[in-house]
C-alpha cells in the first residue's frame, strides 16, 4: 500500500473523522481531566501544522501535528492512524514529517505528552524507536499517573 503524507487543513470532514476516532480511542483509557486533545479548530491555529496520511485511493488514514510553542520548542500532537494501516510504518512516516518540519523551522527540541495506561504501548514504542526519551512533565501538563512525557533534541 502506497501512503502519502502532506500538510493539509484539519478543517476537512475526513480529518474531523480521524480526530473523532482518535478521541473515541483515547476516552476510555484515562480520566477526561488528564486528556489534552486539540480539536480540529484548534489544530487550524497558525502555530500548528497538520500532516495527513492518505492511502493509494486518496482516503485519509492518519494524522499528526506539530504545534510550535516558541523559536526553539515544538510539540508532537494528535498522532493517529486507522487500524487498516497500523503496522505499515504510517505512524513512523508522519512522525518523520513532523521532525523534518521542526528542523526546517529551526526548532531545537520536540516534546510530547501521551497516556501512561494500557493501550498506549504502540505509541511508546514508536516514540522510543524514533529517538524520543522519557522525561518529566513538559509545558503546563500536570504530573499524574495517567500521563507520560517524551522529548527529542533536534540540534
């Protein structure tokens, strides 16, 4: 299966569907107060670049976003692929695209927050294989038993 990744607007029905699928997957895994999900509207902010993964039929099958916090720091957000493309490298490819954009912007570091409960194992594996290392809380996220944090130095 050929996959393509491009920067696209999150304000498309297909992307909204992916965001809803991601939210639906995440909701039972931890309490709502420890989930920090961007809406499609928030992802459309100027500080966020959204990458959409499409299959060879043009169907949107994955997303990921880069949120820029300042001249040196970016955050990986909303990483998700549909079950049909899991295990094909789609997540790795979108993460590579996010990193490339961050480097193009001159960012020195990427951080991310993800869940710490069962169900997040594939995310941890992807981030760790991609050179992210566990760390303490970042940005304004709370330190809790439901969240874990990663970072990667780019320069």
